[in-house]
């Protein structure tokens, strides 16, 4: 299925008068249910398989282009001459004329204000740190960014502020979901927040839903315990 809801089907064709060939069809999102459009032949084979071989087309594949979300890529087998186990592979691309996709650059920043209640004391030389991770999946592929900040400790409370500025190229039209996850940790001297056996707590924040608009400054707040 492409970005606007069109679907495609790729397959082999053959008969007593047609060598195995590569073809496809499909339907637009607005077409009547239960119907497919006229068949399009990608490549006409010039031979047929003989010799009692019972396999055919098991490495065929149809997928949508992850960049434009409109172009279908299809591969299947055919024979250049009649024979036994002498197949060739054809790779083709096609798209429906009503599917269009563009991209837009968006910039902004997401800030996390995290208040950490320290249930136990912080060992000498250790720091309280927090890591913010942002991720979004778009027609142009997954995007992930993270940043680590050191908290300010006052008594039994640590305050940690992390900020991620972003400049992302996103495909349009789209509705993006940005997930935000943070990790708070007490990090001993010589270790990092990602070290094993570091006391930490990870929490996923509610998703930020919608297409980001340039200049947006989003602030998230949460509290946790360590």
C-alpha cells in the first residue's frame, strides 16, 4: 500500500500459449471494493520451465519505497529460454499517478524538565544524570536523537533539564508521532549512564502527535524517584 491508500499486486502469468511472465495490477484507494485495474505486463518471458521442477516464484517480492512512499518495487523470476533451473530475475518499479509525496524541513526543540526524588543518598563522586531520547518514524525513515545532562542536586531532590534541538526532513503528507523516553540514573565516578549495573529508571512519556511545525518549542515535565 502506498501513501494515499492505493494497493498493488505482483504475480506471474502463464498459459499454454504464454511463457511465464511478470505482471502486476492494483486498485486506487477510491476504486470500488472488490475490483482491480487492468493488468500491466512488466516483462514477457521467452521460455518455460521443464524437467519436473516444482518450484516457482518463491523469491518474488513486492514492497513500497521507503523514501517516497509511492513507488512500488517488484521482483520475480522468468526464463530467457526453455530449460531446467535456468531462471533469471527481473526487478521493476511502478507507481500510480495519483500518488505524490514531497518533503519538508522542520526545526525546533524539545526540552524535558525532570524532578528526581532521591530515595537514598548520592555516593561521593557520583553524579545524577538524565538522558532524553526522541524518535520518530517517517516516510523518509527512522530518526532518533538523544542527549545526556547532569542534574543539579539540592538535598533529596535533583533537577535535570535536557534539551534536544532538531532539524528533520519529513515526508508530507503525514502525521508524525514523536516518542520521548528518558532515563534517570545515579552514575558512579568513572561510569556512564549507559554502563551496566548503574542504578537507573527509564520512563516513556506520552507521544507527541502531529506534524512538527518549524519553530515549535515543546516542553515536557515529569517526576521520578531513584
